[in-house]
């Protein structure tokens, strides 16, 4: 298998950052609600690399599924790894190693893992095809490279609130301005083919927020993220919108969240690739 390339394109800026409103959604994620397309392929004793592990909730579930196998969890941000380590400790999981890494240049030998997994990562990187090639390099022959990413243009909601149309447009401009691709879900199959994979299973699944508690949770975290996270500073600093417009978008999120029939769906593309 090919060696890691020496020249790596600079990663994109991570649009969301790690504000509490961002981690509020990340900590909700589990293997059941975010990696079901992969879990049926996992077996006890497997070795797993979890790329972009964030606060580690999916990582911990993967570790339980492959125990007594080993899980290596990496993220580009050292601060969020502290939360992931603490969470693994709370779950009593000892078979996880954590470290800082760039998916464009993983510091592991060829053929190191049975499974290489990335959830909501490829939409934020500078070169998703190179990232997938690097994930393939560290995956053993016959192993699995798995990725799942949202598709912002495909997100849909009811009732229609004009301010949420504004949110969707601003977010996509900001993400692309940062060097990422917010509509990554629909592109995963294409990226995997460009990365050299030939045995690819492409699927899709959705998160849906429809109960009163789910709607309140989703609307409030996005309202907070719109004005208080690093996304807000990037959006205004990059001249994609104004601070006043972000306040209006946050108000639109809260207005939508008060609607008795509110419903929101997030489409996610998925790929399982044989290395």
C-alpha cells in the first residue's frame, strides 16, 4: 500500500469550534444514532482508529463493541481530548488510547488498524480525498474505512421560517470560506472513488428532531451556536454576515423551536469502504 505523501495540504479551519453549544450536540452522539451503518461490521478483538473523536461518546461505544480489541482515538484539538479521556474514565473503559492527529498525515504505520472511522470530519478538512487515502493507508488490507457526514443543503424543516433559510445560506458560505464542504454527505461516494477505493457501500440515514424536548434542545443549541461560538466570529470576521443578522437568525431558531408542529431532519451520507 502507498506510503503517506510528504506534502500535505493545510487543513481547513474547523467551522464550529468547541463552544459548549457545539459540544452539547456532539455529546448526544452514540454509535447507535450516528454509526449504525458500521456497527454490524464490528467484532470483538478488532483494532479501531476513530478520527476526529471529539468528546468521545461514539468512541466509547465503539470500544465496548470491539472489546477486548483496542481503540485509538485522535482529534486535531487537544482540549476536547481531555473531555474524551474523562468520559472514557467515567465509563470504566481502559482499552482506548487518545492523541492529537491531522487526518491528512496520520502518525501511524501502514496497515495498523482493522477499522478506520470518521464521523462528521471530512466536511471540515482541506482535502477530503487525501484524508481518505491516508485513512486507507493505515487500514489493513481487507479492513474497513468508514465515514459519515451531514449534508447541509439537504437539511429540511417545518414550519418554514425565513430566518432558517438565512441560517442555511450563511452557514454554507462560512464553511466553504473556511475551506470545507458543508454538503459533504452527497460527495462521500465520489471522494471515496477518487481516493482509490473500489469496494464501496454508500448509504444514507437521518437524525430527526420532532418531540418537544428534541425541538427545544436542537433550536436552543443552534441559537447559542449562532451568536456565541467561534462560528459567529468567523462569520462576521469573514464578511459573510453581520452580528445583527446573526442575532436575528438566533431569534428565528428560537421562534421555530416554539412552534407546536416543529420538525427538523438532518440527512447524513455514509460510506463503508474495503481497503
